[in-house]
């Protein structure tokens, strides 16, 4: 490659980086995109990643904590011996990715494409496959301890106090609104997310959840609340269950 062409490519990369920085500064989503990299990557923590597009990447022994992938493509990636703690895969394509010997805790797969996805010798704790076709996955034992499969939308009815507290919390922060954990994206945040409330109500009373949300409104420290796990863990700590 000639020197002139190298300089031209460098300028293009710099221009693209500047555009991404400007979008971030304006609060706009800047999807992460990368394919076929030979470099081993370490994982991801405390992030809401919308429309991530990655293919054939290496995350072996990686660590993922409190991450939400929404409407993303994560295909043919290698996650051998990786650790997933508090990760939501929402409407995400995991086709042909390899999770051999991976560990999953407080993880949600909702509306996920698992065609050819390998879970050989993976272990699970408090992991949910929701409205997801698990029959196309490889080596996924649904009888394993720690796995729950849910397909029918739960009929969740909550009182006006809890519902009011939820909307008050979301109205206090734009990023909470855009995370769509306690409310649904299809309703633009107007309707309660039945799946999340159903899961939380398995471990906490309606009164406990309402008290916890009131506490969040008071302290305002909600920057990393974009997964089911973030609310589950906070409630456990606030109510001193762990």
C-alpha cells in the first residue's frame, strides 16, 4: 500500500472518529461495529449497547457485567469460559456464537436468535429464556438447574402506588426512560414491562419494590440501571437480603 493511500485511510478513520464523538456528545447512539479481529477482547461492563454489530470476535475468558444488548448482531463470536453476570440479550442475534463452558448468572435472553449457538458445558444461575426458540440452539439442556423458560406473557397487575413510583423514577432520568427495563419500548414507556415486574415479584413483594424505587428517586444514583439484574441486585442490597 502506497504512502498516499495510507494517509487517506488514516484521514477517513480520524473523520469517522470525530463524527462518532460528536454523536456521543449530542447524546445519540453510536453502535459498536467490528468483524474478524484476531485480537482477544476482554469483555464489557456497565453499558447499554444498542444495535451492536460484531462478527467472528474472540471473547474467550471474557467478563461481562451489567450489560444490555438491544437489537444487536453478535454472530459467530467465541465466548469460551466467559463469565456473564447480569446481562440482558434483548431481540439480539447470537447465531453460531460459542458459549462453551461459559457461566451465566442473572441473565435474560428475550426474543433471541439462537440458531447454531453452542452452550456445551455452560452453567446457569437465575437465567431466563423468554419468548426465544431454544430448539435451534446446540447443547442447551433446559433441564439444567438455574434455567427458566417463559413463553406466555404474564398477567401482572400492580397497584397505583407502585406504578406511580415507577413512572416518577423514569421521569427523573432520560437514560432510565430509554433503557426500557420497567416499561416497554413499544408503548414508548407508557406501559409497565410485564416481564421485568413478573421476575422481580418472584423475589420481592410489591411493597418492597415500591420502597426500593422510592429510595432510588431520593438518591438519584441510577446511571447503571439498564438491566433486570441492576434492579434485582439493588433491591436485594437495599432490603438486606444478601
